C-alpha cells in the first residue's frame, strides 16, 4: 500500500515539475512580444498563454498536495490576473478598431475627393 502511494506521489510531483517548466518559456514569449514594434494581439495571446500555464500549475499543485479551501487566496489572485487580461484584451481590440478606422478613412476621403473634383469639373463645363 505504502509503495503505490509513494509512486503516485512521485508521479504527481513529476507532473508539477513538468508543468512548472512550461512557465519560463511563456514569460520569455511575453517579454519578446513587448519589444517594438508592439503588436497588441500578439502580446495578448502571449499573456493568455502564460496565464493558462500558471493556472495549470495551480490546478496540478492543488491536486498533488490535496489542497482545496486552504488556497482560496490563489484563486483570488488568478481572478485578478484574469481581470488584467480582460483589460489587455479590450485595449487590443480598441487599438485594432482604431487602426481599421484609420485605414478605411483615407479610402473614403480619396473617394469623396474624387467625387468632389468630378462634380466641380461638371459644374465648370456647364
């Protein structure tokens, strides 16, 4: 009985270590995403991947250590992180929308300018 429990504990600890090793590369990816030129969508995606890795580590650790109610503060902190991700997502969407509008407005200006010039030509010919 004790031997199988030791094996199970070793497997759980191995899983904790494996999941923890995934976090460092995710942090590196977030840092690289912050270098100019900054792509807000890429930064959001990298931050989301990091948060998912940390959430995975929390779940695996809770399971391995048989923790539930004792770690409510971690759940609160992860909820806070999710709120930061929501703000980052909104900023990313806002920037994308403003880029899209800025790109579409010059086309409309060119069209309206061409139409105005055509109208002026027609009125001067009359």
